[in-house]
């Protein structure tokens, strides 16, 4: 028995998570247990789900997150592998609900798998998105090789320097990642400081932010769209690196070409 039985809409969302988890593994972005996914599934919760007993004790969130009252999430399990999750999402992740005190959660289904160690960042971001009235329901943390490599150089950590380079490699990048790439300086993985800095960067109006020397954190309406944004950005990083490997610095699209593109697609300048 699974909580997904006879819940087609909820199952479709979890199936998307499993599909994305498979892509992350195939791309080489998900070594061992690397990366994590959470999705806000509150809109799929029915009365039958509400009456389910918890299968864990009350766990502290570490912070009061007032906009998460009554919210439910699917979370990748800590130490679980994306490649396993892609075949078996409900054994490598679990469904949690936030308690009315907004500072604890409990696991509800299917197995008592403890959520990802990056839960502070994921839930703080979901709280922020709800507070803003955002339609975004998915957050993704992954370790894309070329984007992480960029952050090992101080120059690329300058605000919007990497954004401009990545946008100029191929027109689709700005079209499909129109807010660019935010930068968060190195902080201890799983820490509340990293969660706070991630929100600060997302609040500067980015959908995708780099955690220096670690990975990306991306948000979007659903997990497939969050993945797409990271995928187009990393593709641009690969094109840049391919050109450098051929012995030259790529020209990039000109400012005039970028302006023409922004006007044609109605993108921010
Ligand atoms: P988890 O296995 O706890 O999700 O951690 C993976 C990770 O990438 C931490 O940053
Ligand atoms: Zn990580």
C-alpha cells in the first residue's frame, strides 16, 4: 500500500520527481547521495490523507516558518541516492506535514525515511515563496559539474558576471532562465546560514542560485521546470568550456544581439 494509490494527480507529481532524479544521475550531477528535491504537495491533500497517523515523532524545523502551517511536502531522504529514487521514490523519500506550531514536522508516508539534510534551505525557501504568493512549488539542489567549477574562481562569483557570460553562449539560455544565476558565498552544507543566504539571493529575483564550491539551488512551478533552468545554464557553461578547450575565449553574443533577443521574447533587460 502506498499513499499514492488512487491519487493520480499526486502520483503524477511524484513521477516527475523520479524522472528528474534519473536525469540528475545520468548527467553526472548526483554522485552518491548528492542533491535533493522537495515539492509542496499541499494542493493534493484530501481528507483521507489528513486523517493518516504520523509514522515518526515530531521533528524540529529549527526555525519557525509561519507560512508553512498545514503544508505537506515530498522530500528526498537524507543519504538516499537519486539513481535509487528514480526507480523507487517512496522508499528513497517521504511525505511530511508541518504541524500547526510551524516549527515541527512529522513523517506521514510511505516509509519513515528522514528528509534531506538540506531541509532548512528547502523549507525556508518554500516559506518565502508562499509568503510572496509565488506559484512555485518545487525546489531542486544538485551538483552540476561545469557550474560548480565556475564558482572556484573569484571573478565568476562577482554579481551577474557569470549570468552575462552564460546568457551570451546560446540564445535559449536567457529565454529559458531569464532571471540569471545568483551567487551565494561558501557556507557549511545543511546550515541555517546557508538557508538564510539562499533566501536573500532568491529575493534578489533569481530562480537559480549557486552555492559556491558546492552546487545549485533552483525553484520553479514544478520540478521539471526547475531542472530545465539548471540544464540550460549548465549547457552554456559547457559551451564556454568547450571553446576554452579549443584554445580560444568565445566571443559570446553581442550586446545588440542580447537586446534584440530580450525585446523579441519580452525578457527583462
Ligand atoms: P542529503 O543526502 O542529506 O539530501 O544531502 C545531499 C547533499 O547534496 C547535501 O548538500
Ligand atoms: Zn549538496
